[in-house]
C-alpha cells in the first residue's frame, strides 16, 4: 500500500516537472494507420477480483476485438516485459492508456521508450472494430484527480465539464457485487481445488471478517455510483449477470460495434458469428471455480450472521453470496439501455438472433 502511495506521489511530481510538448517538439508520433483506425475505443473500469480476466478472455475471443490487459501496472506485452514496481517510469498511466488505445499521448516520452508498441498489430488493425484497455480501480480511477485526468482522456483532451464535449472513448463498467467472493479471490486464497503445498501464497486462517467485507462493499458501491453519474456514454454489467446469463455478453459486443452475433441454439454458453466465429463462455475456466463457502474456515459463524442481515442497500451482504448465485439490480443504475437489468436485448440484436 505504501509503495502505491509513494508511486502516485512520484508520478504527480514527474507530471508537474515535464513540459507539455507541441507537435513540432515531438520526436515520435503514433503511425497514422493506428490513429486513423475507425475502431471504437473503450476502457473497462473494474476492481480487483471482479472476474476481469475472464471478461477480457471472452471479448478477445472475437477476432475484431483487442482488449489490452492492465496497462498501468507491471505487464507483459507480446513478450516485452516491462517492470515498474515503484511506478516512477518517465510517463504516466494516462499516456499508457492513450498509447494502448491508439490515441496520441499528451507526451512523446512514452513513444520514445515504446516506439514499436503497435507493430505487432499492424496486420490486424484494418479488421479491428474495438480497441480497449482494462483498468482496475487502483490504476487510474481511484483518487479525484485521477478521475479528472481519466475524464479528460475519454473526452478527447477537452474538459468533461464543457457542455458541448462528447466522449471519444466508451466505458464498460464491470462490477462484481459478491463482496464475499471479492474479499478472498486473490492470490492469497487457498483454493478448494489445490493442495496447500501446491501454492506459493497461503492465507493460513481463511477466516473472514464481515465488518471488513461490509466496508469493502460500501466503498465499492460509492465508487461505481459516482463514476456512473459523471459519465455520458457507458454500459454497466455485473459479473454475476454474465455468469448467470452468458447471453449478456451480446450486450457488451453490441455496444462495441459488433452486432452480428447470436447465441447458439443448442448451447447456451456458445456465441456464434459470421466467418466461423465461435466464442465459448466457459464459466468453469475461471481462476477460482469453487463456491465461496468452500474457502471459509469460520463458515458457521458467517452463515449465522448473514442469515440475520436486513437487506436495505446495494452494499448489504446476502446469504446467497456463500453460493455465488446472487443477482440483483443496482439502485443507482436504472437505465436498461445501459445497465442490463433484465435479459431483454435491444430489438436489433433480437432480430439478428431470431433470424439466425
């Protein structure tokens, strides 16, 4: 936690020191075949342990979607391993986001360091319909100043407060509302499917504290509700909805400009498209396929506390969280066209599905 805080301070200091470069001052710019691509640009905003890599793998199963992994942390990019443990590299998170979206960064520094970032995608770019990046809350949309920088990026460098501004980057909000699962689905979890000696990181007690989880839930809900109120163009989907109804992925693909998909009539977990596109929504392929109650040592205590909970808010903990089968609506996200609260799809998708 300390290194993260120090890293953010260092980034702020670097940002304050470096000059703003004009186009003539730049030593490099992104190639035009990247910046001129008509592909939709999008960002997936989510939080740790929210099924984000499962989500990314499904989207990237479509040949016309390119969703980069977490670009504001240590990452591997086509065998190029970049290590920034203290996040004091000479460019900031938002330059990395812009580069990964094929948008001209505000500083050329990142292009000097990563001049060949897009070379591996040159043969694909003319076919790609959507280019995105995955961001967790600690990677660019945590603090108020980060939110403002992110909004400036998605509004094309124009202040989001300007009434005439429109988003140039779409937003997908992926939310896991089972906070019991989120609290222990990380690398320190003892999976029910592994022996203790097979894991490098072990949470020895596996006891959970519902007060801590309740705090996590409240903080998460506040962040999601706040960002929803500040965006103009977004969609919101819960991890639970995607697991319970794989057809919900059609909403996401449709939002990203891919509206020629349909669910396979004989397999409710397969999405089909033209040119032999086959996307399997393999829920059993998740990192942690066990049920939540299998991971908890103090299960009896937790069960008793949950069974007596009065459910009044989005952030209340529910007994069904022990079985990972909770689905519910968010009170702050009522627009069905953006917040997939029902299984009904837009007419354009339904017509395509029925005609297939």
